[in-house]
C-alpha cells in the first residue's frame, strides 16, 4: 500500500541531491493521515527542525502535485510531546 508520504517522497526525490535526501528523509516513517494532516515520525528534534525549516516549500509543492493542497505534513519526534511538533 502506497501512503501519501510515499507519494510525497517520490515527488521530492528528483529535486534534492541524493545525499541530502538520504540524510534528511531516509529515516522518516509514515505515522498517519487524517486527511488534512500527514504525520511523519523522525528520529530527533534537530532532524524535525531541519525538515520544517529547509523543506517547507518543496513539501508544499509536493502536496499540490499529489492533489493534497489542503493538507500539511507534521513531523513528530518519536516519543515526544506531539503538541510542539506542528509545521
């Protein structure tokens, strides 16, 4: 089963250098999809912060490309308080 996160990753991969893609997106994991929010697990807070700060535009474009323009991606650090992890 292909998730929305899988589709986003397929969409963004060609526009990011392979090493950067592996470094920042390689350890992400799909958590859930509530329709307006796609939740993705990350390993650490620095990774969450980096993805949020540096990849927001490319993720927005990918959401539009997969026809999810009214959704957003929320990165959550495994085991953290989810209230502080909204993009």
